[in-house]
């Protein structure tokens, strides 16, 4: 079974400030797992004994509506903790799958808690990770206030461009393949509705799609979704 090195752990933004002796304790306890795109890490209402961290790649966190429609809550990147909320003994309230081929490290909750007791800095890092997710949820709740769909799409593309954007001569490239269907999952809407909204934004010169990736004008998007 492949082993995780201290260098790999140190390269994670999450752990870059953690001492080597703590990283060595983590390294001894983690297991490396490979997941193919769309492969499930865990499902809603599943009881989890492990905490997962993204070593390479991306994962998506989502819930299903009563009609079985997927609503994507987060896309998590390299170095992010997937399920720190599961330190309690409740079942998972969300599902998780690989957004792309990914490497995930897994550690038993009890082992991680023991290491956290020995190094408060690690505890602080994990608390910060949880607070970051809570803030993201607050923003999503704010965004559930009724708004024209094209403005909701504009806001989502603006956020994606902030998280994954690369400056190019044509605009800011969202350097992750987000299909119209997946964008619909993120916004809890139908593909047809999102397609119409994207078309409106294209007609206004804010968005274009090339090679299955979005290129956006961040300034125009921001001005549009913030306008009354």
C-alpha cells in the first residue's frame, strides 16, 4: 500500500504550519486511497469512523432532494478536510464523490483526536477549516433569497472564477470543467433554466464557453449580480 510522506503533508496548505513531529504522527496513521471521477467516498446517513483530507484532486459535497435532484454544496480542493463535522457520533448529513480522479488520505477519528490533543496548532487549523465551511453555508443561505436565475448564475460563476480563475487575454478562465448540468446541480435548478441563464450572460458579453470551460469578465459579473 503506498505511503504518504511528510513532504506531501507539508505541501498541503492546511498543514504547512504544523510541526514535523506532528506531521510524523499523522503520517503513521493515515491511509492513502485513490478515487476515480464520480466514485463515492461516502453517502448521506452513512456512519463514518474516518476523517478524509484531499491530497490531490477535488471532491464534491452534495445532497439529494426528495425528487432525487442533486444539489452541490461544495467543491473541495487539495488540502481541504472533507468531513470534520463527523467528529461527532452522528451519521453523515451529506454525500461526497470525487469530482475528478483524486487521492484522499483517511485517518481514524480517534487517532486524529489524540494527535490534536498533543498539538493545539493542529486543533486550531481544524477549527478554522470548520469555520470556513460555516461561512460558506451562510453565504449560500443568503443566496436562497429569490433572485433572477441569471444573477444567481452570474454570482456562482464569479465565485468559481475567484476560487479557480486564471487570467488570460480573453478573460478569467475558470480552470475546472463545470458543465451546464453540474452548474444546475450547484444551483438546485433544471439544466434548461441554467442553459437559458448562461445564454443571457453570453449575450451580455460576460461569459463564454471554450473547450468545456467558462471564460468570464469578473468585473461585469460582479456589477451585474450586485445590481438591484
